[in-house]
C-alpha cells in the first residue's frame, strides 16, 4: 500500500501505473480545498456493494488539542449513513 498525494495533473498517469503494476494506492488529501466534496453516502454504498474488507481511516485535524468530540461526531455521522442501507 502506498499512501500519497499525487498532483492533480498526474492522477491519470498514477491510475495507469497502479493498474499496470497492481499497486494499492491510498490518496491522502486534505478536505474540500483539495479534491472537492465527498458524497459519503454514495462512497459507503459503493464500498459496501463491492464487499470491501480493507481499512478506512479517519483523520481529523481541525482541533488538534481536543479532536475526540468532533471525531466522535464524524463516526456517528458515518454510522447514521450505514444504518440507512
């Protein structure tokens, strides 16, 4: 597994290489300023439908001194979405 942040103009090239060499890649972006808004319901439905059994990680950096309350809120949000399907 490679975790990286390819430049936008390199995404097509990176996609070709990960497919050609069977590389698992996790793109590590940082929110709405980098790659837009995520449709979490569609994302979670898709990985569910595909039978994804890998790892999903939550990174929360807004309040580095006390991240737990808002992380818990984010986890609750995801659980709420998952309960709908």
